[in-house]
C-alpha cells in the first residue's frame, strides 16, 4: 500500500521480475571479455549490472528522458543509485562501472515531481508524494539534470512507486551510509602490463618511499597512530622530525584540535619544509617538555619559521557552499538567467573570487617556501580543509612531479584522502549542515592553472572532469568516507573489537577474508581505453617544464592571458623563533597582502550538460 496525498491511497502490485541493469549475454562470455585480472571478479558481482550489496527497489519501464537527446527507456531505483537505461542499451562489459545516466543517491541535490503546468512538489528525503507525477526532475550536485516523463501523463502505478522509492532510498542512505564500495581479491592479481597502482598511503612502506622520493632526510615515518589511538582523522603514518620520539609526539599532539599536531606535508628540494597542523587548544596547559617538543616539530631544524593562518583572507566553509549553490543553479540547463546576463550572474556567485583568493595565497606561500630555507607551517583549526587545498596548490606551483598524471593522483591521495578531508560530509552525503565542496574548489583552481600553463601539466581537462564526476560514485569509498579510520573499518581492514589493522597492500593473514577496496584510481573499470588516453595532455612538454613558475608568472600572464598576476616577490612578514615559546604565536600568522589578481571568467562545462 502506497499512500498518496489528500487522503488518497494507491494499491500497487509488487513487481515480480527485476530488470537486468544493462549487462546481457551468458556469464562465460562476460568473463572472457572482461580485462584481466581484476574485472574477472567483478564479472560475477555485476552479472545483473548491480554492485555488490545493491538491491533494486522499484522501476518504471517506458519512460522518456527529456532534454537533448530525448530517448525512451527504463528508470530504475536501487538502494545506492538511480539510473536511466535507454531502450536497447547495454552496459559495456569492459567498463562495468560506467554509465552516463547513473545518479548516486548522495549525488542527488534536489528532486522535484511535476504534474501539469503548475503543480510542482519538492521532494525531500522522507517526504510524502501528494500526487501521481507526470514527470520528475533529478538535479545532480555535479551540475547534471535528469528529466524523466512517464507514459500516458504519469497515471501508471509505476510512476508513483518509483518516485516514492527514490524519496525513501535517499532518506535511508543519508542515515545508514550504505555505500560499501567494491572489494577485489589481490591474491590472483598479475602484474602484466598494468601500470603500478597509485600509493594509497596505507602502509609504512608507502610513506617511506614517498619520503625518500622527496629527499626529506631530516624526517622519519612515525607509527604512533598505527591503531588510530592518537587521532582517527589522521593517517596511520606520517612524517615527523628524526629527533622527536613517538612518546613526545603523542603528548604534544594532545594539545592540538582533534589531535592533529604539526607534521611534514612536503619537503622542497631546496631544503625548506612545508608543515600543516590544527589549531592549538587555548585552554591547554602544556608542560615545558611538551612545549619543547612542539617547538622542535615546528622548527624542523630551521632557524627561520613562518606560521601561516590558512583561514585568513580565504572564504569560510559556509561561503564556499553558498557560492557553489549559486553556481550550480546558474549552470543547470533550466537556469532562468538570460544569456546577456549570464557572465554578470557568474560574477555574482563569488565562486571565481574564491578561486582567485586561493591561488593568490598559494602563490604567496610558494614564495615563502622557495625564497629561502625555512619551515613554513599551515595552520587551520580543523586542519582538514583549507590546509589540504593550500598545501596541494603550493606543490603544484613548485614541484614539477606534482603536475604529472601519476604525481597529481598521488598528491590528492596523500593530502586529501589519507590526510582525513571529510569528503562525505563536505559533499553532502551525511545531510549535515557542514556541507562545503572545498575539494571541488581545489579542482577549479587546478583547472585555472591548466588553462594558463597547458604545457606544464601532463594531465588534461578531461582528467579533471573525470575526477570531478567520480567524487560521488557509489562503487568506491575513496570520496565517500570522512577519515582513513572509517575507510579501514568499512572495508574490513579494522577489527572493531581489537582495532588491529591490516594494510590494504600487505599479504593478509591465513584465513582472513579481507579484500582490498576498489579505489577511484581504478579508471579502467569506469572509462574505456580511448577515454583514459584523453587523460594525457598532448601539449605537455617535460623538457621545458620548470621547477617553479614563480620567476616567469608575471611575464606570461601579461603577455598571453592577462589573467592571474601572481607576485614575483613575497609581501609576507616572516617570523623567527629564537627559542621563545612558539606556542604563543600559533593563531597569529602573518597577514597576507598581494597584488590584485585579474582573471578571465570561465564558462562552466556543466552548463552544457543535460
């Protein structure tokens, strides 16, 4: 029994035969065509087109997708996503996780039911539908819009059933966080011709390899958080100065917000160190030994120390969310803004102002890091949002390896995923008020740099769009959990009773049923080989790629783009630590001033999506 509005009720017979979600053909054929070796296991999991743990809740055949191009097909709602399957469409067996019309429930920003010309109901999670809809509009948080019209004006029971199924699935998804991801057995994985995986920074070996690559000889890999008993939002391993003991780290980190004390983010080849940390508890009363340990970590062996307030002159999380909502409304196909007013409306969202502010501050910090050997500490109260954004941009500006395809993916994994950026909360997956797409702001900053310096990036705009579209896919936990601890617990790496951790790429003990999780970097399961080739930037010139853009930024901007006019000198104040109490300076970072930045407004590709 499904209850309608105004005292009406509708008796709907249960649907007996579930539709197959796009895969056809005998199982043996599917397995023979899947790429080896990982997709062979996915073949059995996805024999019906469903993800592991996915259940079909309702479907409506014979619907019509509006907007260009119009087509008929079937609308299917599961406990993980909503998908439209055109008539005769078959899911590509070589890329079983790819579908143009999949909407993960966490990706649905707004759901509207329409009847007639003027009857519109906004359906929030848990709402009751007041009428049988003639069509529904699914607004995606990724700027997509799916308009579905039902047969014969929507008077069929399936229209009501599938719409209510979407409403209820969204409510249950936000409460239970049902995105379990896909696990793959590594036991039978052959090396073949596959590229090495992106280091997930889940093992001490990953951190040691990266430390050696950066040449950070004065630092070591600490195991003090190996069981997440220092901070669940921190990775199991991180870099600390050689001379600091783990016992000192444990005590010192307790004086910082959420236990996120100072640790190395990146070592510059010239000798400078870029650190990040959370806010210092003002009510904390550390003893002399703790103060000495914190000072040693902040100084990192340098006499010149600069503390940078990451939140100064940058937008708040609420500002970023408001700007993104305005931008998304502006870029949707049903936007009511006239074409001649569109650029003015884009400026009014302030999204580009925030992109400019982030790039300008990252440029100033890059000057600090590269101008002389010193310790530069990024400080943010939570250390999980703007610190990751600024640290990543500084490395993009100053390190050529970060601008390679492999290096950029490793950078995102280390500075965002492993560092504990709360992706699920910031992308609206928990329904909490802390939604704020800081990571998407970072991707837009990278896009701006890519447009100005196309020959310096190995990856292309297509790769950034693919990464943008992958932040809400339900088949991987990379961006659908808030902390490394949550990912490990969900994937079976953590035993909830003993908190014994099994690294994802270590040999599991005998009898352990743990299977490592599929990560977002497994592109071959979602994109074809031809599409993955488009991740490469054909204009990339490794030989002419400089160590830093700072010496030539001003000239290039003025001559070619007249766009982001980065300063070539530091306008920042620096502070020296003369063995005084550095803790008194925490939260009092130097104030940044910089030359005005002008830019050329960009037209969002999302405005062209349907």
